[in-house]
C-alpha cells in the first residue's frame, strides 16, 4: 500500500525535459525500483502520529532521491558497473554525467523536502542536512578502512552507523517531526532506526558468508573475495593469534587462489574463531535495543506494532 | 573591509577534524582566496537595507562554499589540473576525494545558509536550491555545446545566464531577503546581478582574444586554442558565409597548426566579421540594463552607488 503510494509519487515528479543529458539519468535511477525502505519508514513514523501520507510525501520522495544520489556517486567511486541488474549511470552515460546528475539529485532532494510545509520545517531541514553530511563521513571512513588492517569493532560500528543507520534515523525522525510528534518520541524513533540499521548491516555481513544463496540473492563470499572489511573480518583479525592473523591476511591478499578455495579457507577460520556466534549475538542485541526504543514511545504498542513488524520483515524475522 | 570580514568568517568555520580525508580538501579549496565576489555582493545587497554584515555572514560563507563546490566538481569534470596557481583537488588527492568532498561542500553550503535565521528563511533556502539546480543545468548545456557547431546566440546567453548569472542573482537577492527588503527590490536586484553576470562573461570572452595579457592575467587566445564556444565564436559561425564558416571550423579542428598562427587567423576572421564591435555592444547593453535595474530600487542613488561601483570595478569600468 505505502510502497504503491511512494512509487506513484516518484513517478509523478515533474522533471524538466531539458537539458535531457541531466534529467534522463535521474529518472533512470529513480525508476529502477527497490524496497523504498527509507520513504516507507518515514511514512510509517509519520502515520504513528496521525499524519496522512500525502502530507509527508514530498519528504518521502526527497529522502529516496537523496538515497539514490548516494548510490549514484558511490557506484561511480567504487567503479561498480551494475545496480539492480542494470548498468550504472557512469557506465550507461559517463563519469561526468554521474557527477553532475548526482549533484542535481542532492539539490532536488533538498527541494522536495522544502516542499513539505510543516511547523517544524527548519528542524526537518537541519536534520536532513546534518544526516547527509554524516553519510559523507561514513563513506570516507569506509574508503579509509580499505587500506587498514587494524580497524576496531567500535570504529566499524561507527562507520556503518554513519553510512547506513543515520539515514534510517533521519527518515523516521523526519516523519515524526512533520507530524509534530513529541520531542522524546522523535529522539527514540531515531535511536530505534539507528539500531535497526546496525542489525541490518551486520546481518548483511553475516549472510554474505553464511546465507542461503537462493534467499540472499547475491553470490556467497563476495565480501571475502574483494577483501571487504566486514564485521566478521574485523573481529577475526582482532581475535586471531599472530599466526592465524597473518595467515588470514595472506589468504585475503592471495589473488592466485581459487575463489571457492579462498571462501572456504576464510570461512573455516571464521568458524574456528567463533565469529558467526559473535555476529549473531551482536545482531540480536541491536534488534532487542531497537524494540526497547519503541517501547519508550508515548504511544500504545498496538500503534507502533506495524513499524516493528516492518523492521522485522527487513531483518527476515517473525516476531 | 567586507573582503576581510568574509575571509575571517571563512577561516573560522569549525570543520570537524575527522575524517581528515574528507575535510582537508574542503579547507584547502576554501583557503585559496579569490575575489569572494558572491559573498561580497550578498553583503552589499544586505547592507542596502540596513543589515549588519554579521547577520548575513553565515549565508555569505554558504554561497562561497557552494561556489567552490561547483569549481571543485567542474575542475574534476574538465580534468583541469590547476586552479589559482595550485593543484586541483583531484590532482592533489584523487577523483573520489573530489566527488565526496565536493558533495560535502554542497551540503555544508545548505547548512551555513540555514544558520542564518531570518523571517524569510524559507524563501532564502528555496532561492538557493533553485539557483543551484539551474547552475547544474547551465553546466550540462555547456558540455552539450562542446560537440555542437550550431549553437545560437540566444542559447549561449541562456547557458551563461544559468552557469554564471544565476548565482550572482541568488547572492544579491539572498542578501536583500535576509534584510527583509521589499519584494520588488529583491527582484530588481536579482535582474541587476543577472545582467552584470552576462556583461562579465561576455567581457571575459572578449578579453581572451582582445585583452592586454598583462592586465588580463591569462594567456591570450586560450579559448581559440581549445575551440571553446564563446560569444565571439558562436556569432562568427552564425554570421559567416558558408565558405568562411567551413574555413573557421577547419582552423579550429586543425591540431597541426601553430598556436600563434591559429590565434592570429581566427582573430583576423573575427575582425573581418565585426565580432569585436558586436561583442562590445552587447556588453554595453547588459551594463546599461544592469544600471537601469538599480535605478528602479526603492532606495535613493547614493545608497546603491557602492553596489554599482563594485559592479563597475568587476567590469574594469570607471562610471
């Protein structure tokens, strides 16, 4: 239901027709579909306080436009060729188009959010701008971590908080602010989404190694093959003795090794270091903390239950 | 005086110290100096209506931060190695840093402008966001024109209006809005700066061919050598007969030709087609139109004279 409303609103954004080279890539990116997670969270939080979806739709469109701006520029920086089964903008057009159309999406995101008149608009805009800047910081830390082997768990958690959680927190708090929710609820909702984001990212790290390929949708072991600093790898590096640690680093650096053999060897090491249990515990902890935040809301449980159900569905859980 | 205030405010922006890779390039770019034309125009317009500089300084810092964001991303797209005698960000760091630090500057520009509380803040933000989007459109048209030989004068004027004038218009209108100036004055100031921007850009095109190298600061003929679509070239292409037109296109495409000889041959063609007189007339016209806009303000001439003097100094004129 909400998803349909969001897709409709995204499809109805009146893009200027010219210059085509600027706006075609934007429409291309925004019509690719996806879960529309952030606008859905925004509208759900908004609905908790009696807001009608229409009143928050421009902000929902804005946050999805913003999210797709980050994907466009991240794909350019990562030289990723495909996104959602289609060529990325710098592949289909070129690098300069990715820069400029991406910039335009960031500006359009601000404009959409400005089109959402409400008593607390200044707070909404400040929240959005602060969040967007934090997300840039998260991306920069992610880049920095690529060339480091001494990243701590705390540093990793802070990076994914900035890169992933902050925008989920921004989405729910924005929805609540637009519906003029009490301050304490706005803050609790932000922390709720922050924890959901952390659980979600750690689960993504976990499933990349231990997931069912049919359910996960991606090939298993991708993070291992590209040597990505995940929660699993960082904890393995920090918990291994000197010998195991250097063996793990050697394995990851060995480009001659067969992919399947490398994935198996690294997974064996993870298993021996108890990394899966450690990761599942962390996911459970963030999941439980997220629920505690909802319990602190000024609303009865039957009202926030749909928001919790949605978070659970994201995490593939049934409670 | 104003310049000193602006430099001080730019130097006092409290950048987060981490992640260094994100904020160092931003401080680097913003500490390079320059005329600080846009924040100066903003503060001058603000002062016309009794505003004290401090009240508009965050917006002045915001518009200069925004302008430098466009320079950073434009230099990346143009693969320009130097800016103000120093290596550009993508040369000193790398392309990804230019993308991400540039994005952060755009966000910080919005945040600075939000830090300027005033009665008409919503109008200020809307003006800024619309202008920023128009500037992206201008950049896209500029790119499109590179591969075309049939650009009309009207298309060229619209492109430089978007790419250059809009931000000058935004600067003065923003200053006036922050000082709560009458609507008619806000609009007249916008048009004034738009015309100044057009005159300024055409003069830049003119001086690139006919300027005194000692005064102009750049080598003469640079636009001719890189085949840039300037007001001069576009009018020459449109006014030449078929033979002259194809000779001009051949000349520009000939990479074997000696630079000095190419500049001389193109300049001779311009002279024969009366392009210098045509260009100077257009500059004079925009210059006069700009003054007419100031005369329509609700203020006596002695009040707007300093703003006019500043515009004249930009254009190297003495009246």
